[in-house]
């Protein structure tokens, strides 16, 4: 049974269910312990937005706070019961940071239109900055399971799909993609290529992403729309699915891929069976459905 930290100590990390503590965050002993156990120390990643501070931010239905580090990026979202009935909501956390599932690679939102990728296994290299004219007002990002180094980025009007490129082995752009794809990252490390862009049907702001466990399908949703979309990534085609009238607040695949969860701002949520895409409606008594609400509901069921 793991022991609790002593009063006044600072928890540095958790390794194999044991908490590594120190007297202060700057304590070198804690860093040495961390490095010996994992074989690596994750140094801070300084970054600066490439955007011109004199230029106004792009028009959007949500105002994003400026990033200040590796915390979750939040935004003031709109409460949507019906598409035309909008009220302001308190801040809702979005996934502004994502660790790769199998590699020591960190991706995070470092500006309203840019994403920074730091590969700790590519020692001595600077972080890569992913930018594109298609990537505007970034809200969420998530690595593709079983997809190597492939990252999905939700933004205004669609989803950018980035993939790592290497000398002599460039990432391939999907056949039929628009000619503006293929933008390269900035940085001295691994190059990243924009290999696809999934355009949302009505140009809405994409605010939620979830990959199927096998990495074949990508689900996307928006607080501006009552439907979510299942994308066949290889084909680049999306199928919208709609239940209810409220804007979608959260989506999540089950670990096996057999079920899919979608929650709305009006407190209703649906558990979908993914073979037939039929669903059962439920409701939450604690207000609109967020990710913490999702985990509470799963535990209760």
C-alpha cells in the first residue's frame, strides 16, 4: 500500500504507484530519483507564440486564454441548449496538452493558432512548432493510437492531421487532399507535415476529439452543433450523427471501441453501441456533461 506524503512535502511525480516527494520543486535529489527510475529527466520547454501581438485574434465564438505553461488551456465556452439559444458558461477545461501513448513526446497548444511538439527522445533538438493557414483557433489535440507519430488538432472549421517526416522518408499526404496541405513545421528536430485536413460540414469550431482505440476512426464534435462526426481517416470521409438538440460538450470511445459516449450542454448524454450506432439516452442531474462528469457517471453505472 503506497504511503501518503509527509505534511509540507511537495509531490514531484508518481512512479509505479509510489509518490516521489521533496522539500521543494527545485530539490535536485527528487530530480535525480526521477531520472534514475525513468532513465530520463523531462526539462521545461520554453516557448513563444509566433503570432504578432499587434494583430487582433481571429474571430471566434470562444475566447482562449493565453497559455502560461503546461497546464490545461481553458476557454469561455457558450452554453448551448439549442443552436440559437446561447448563454455564457463558466470556464470549461479543454485538452490543451497530450503525451504520446508510447513515446516520450509532448504536444501542447502554445498559441491560438500554433502547437508545439517536444520529442524528449530526440535529444539536443529544439521543439517543433506546427503552424498552417488551415490551423486557426486551436482548441484540442490528441495523438493517434497505433499511428506512429501522428497528431490531430481541432481548430476552427476542421481538424488538422500532422505526421512526422524524416530524411528520405517524408510523411505522405492523403490522395485527394487539398493542394495547400504539406506545410512543414518550424524547428531543428524532426520535421512534421500537415498530411490531411478534415473540414467540418458547416465550418464550426471543433472543440472535442476522440480516437477509436485502433486508430482507424476519429470522432469530432463542436459546442456549436448538436451532432458529432465519425471520420474514416484513411478515406478522409466523415459521417455526422445527431441525437438531441443541445451542443456537444464531450465525446469518448470506450477502451475496447465497442461503445461511444457523447454528452451535451443540456445535461443529456448517450451511450452508443458502435456496431449498429444505436444509443440509449440518459441525463445528468448535475448540469452539463464534462469529462469529470463522464468518469463519475461511468463509476456509478
